[in-house]
């Protein structure tokens, strides 16, 4: 069962088929489409970077041929006495919480996967009501006490102010984005701000896998937030097709974009570790009129983290293949609050509101200190048995 189409959750799937697995793979319909896009892009990037991936195109195709897409709420028998139902997780398009009904109601498990227990511009908040529930398995990516994000309105205001500062200076705004989820969220924020005259109507150049992922979002409007869904269905306004968005189809266009009028550039990848965003950064970083706005987490060891931490010069590969020292003179801004994960408050609120109340909770998908801290907090506040299993540790449910 694949909860959603992020590489850390579906990237190893073809590897199973390489070594002989031929059983079914269950996921939501949007996840099936996005997963195909993500896996093929992974092979393409690995090839261009000279890396040997652990599987090939044949394994990806085999995995996709064994995929069985499901709708939210659709009950499916996946094994003798085991029934699977997917519920909205609010993390990215098609993300799902997994409900397993085992035996004749003997035990019911909900695995949250990555989830967002709050409404965003792009998606509705995750589900929290299930038919039956004994064991809850929950993520804890932002489970530490200080993992509290600003409210969404403040986040968007700070983001729009940062964009306006650069445009007022006559500069370019580079926004490195994750192609699935974060990119579409930022697109909606920008279009809304322009329509309300909070931002000038400038070109928004989009490059990387963003447009392909956005096309899949447009194909499943019923899975999007109510406001976006209503615009598409009833007002015949697709915000993703705004005239401000300009798809960059050739890398040869990049210098002209950078030398042109003030604009916004959205490019992958979100951590500046690969993709066209790195080239745009090389071309824009030395001009103090420009801005680099991070809207997602920058992992340790990435170029994004180094720049975010204050590096004033970095070494990149130039167009001739030689190392090039790039001076970082542009304004660097980090905007917290666009995450598709639940923060500490939202995690605790979910446990408080989930129905029916579980008799046992397992905490996973987080740094060890965060999982343990969140587990302790849940046990104190809600008086429910909680465990944070270590990797490879087995837990008896009943």
C-alpha cells in the first residue's frame, strides 16, 4: 500500500519488482499518476547525473502495471480477512490514510502516513473519523515541542511581502519548489495575490516537473480544496492556467529570463540539490536586487541549507563544466508554514479529535528525539498507551 507519491514513500517500489514481487500495489488514483511521474523523473535525473539507480525502466513499468487505484472510502479485500480503505490525508494530492479492518472486526488499524490536519489553499484537512479503530500509527515529522508553524495567513503575508520587496527593487524572485504539492500551493497563493492587487502582474516562469504535476492536479479537481474545486467546476476558472504562468521549455531561455524584466521564477528542486533551480541560482545570486525565497525544508548537506545558513559564496559547476565560485549577494528569505505535514499542535489536536478513540498509539516517521517526546506528551495528555518503536522492532497489538 503506497500512501502518497513522494520519493521517500514510493521510490523503492520498483526495487521489489526487480527481485520478484508480483503482487498488487494499492494506492489512490492521483497517487498512481504522480508516482509514475516521480519514478520516471528519478531515473532521468540519475542518468543525467551519471548515477546508477537500483532499478531500471522495465522495473518501473512492471510496478505500475501491478498498481490497483482506489477511491477514498472504497473498501477492498486485500487478503483473507483483511479489508483496506483509503481516507484523505491532506498532505499532497492523492495522499491517503490507510484503514485496515482485520478479521471479522477483531482489530482495526489506521496508519496516517504523512498527513496535514489543517486546511490549505490546495487541499482539505485530513480525515479523522473512521468506522472502527483500535491501533493508530501516526507520523511525527514535526513532533518536537518547538515544531509550531505560524498560522497560514501570516505565512502568506510574509511570503507576499518578500516577493514585493524584490520586484520593487527591479529584481527577480527565485522560488525553489518541490514539484508535487508545494509548487501548486505557491501557484495558488501567487495567483490570488495578483488578482487582489497585492502583487504586480508579472510573468511567473515555471520550469522542471512542476507543469506535469500541475496537469495531474487539474485532472483531479474533485480531490482539491473546495474553493479551488468550485472555481474549476462552477466558475470555469482554473487558477493553474492563469496567463501569468509561462512554461520554460528550453534551458536556452534561462539567460533571457534572468536578464529581462522583473519576474518570479519557480523551479525544481526545492533544496537546490539538482534541477533547473541550481542554474537559476547561479545566474541570479550575485545581484543584490534579486531574492531567493525558500518555502520548504532544507536538508542538511544540501546547497539550499548552506545558502540558508548564510554562506556568502558557493562553488557550482559552470556552463563549461568547470567549478565556478558564485557570490551570494541576493536577499535570502526562508518562509515557514507552507509544510504539508502537521505541526506539533496539529498532531496533538488530531489525537484529541480522532474518532473512535484508539486503545493504542504507535509513533513513527520522525527523528528519534521527536518521536519519543511526542509519545510522552500523548501519554500524559490523553492517557492512552503509546510506543515509539525502533527500526525493525516488533510490537504486539493484541
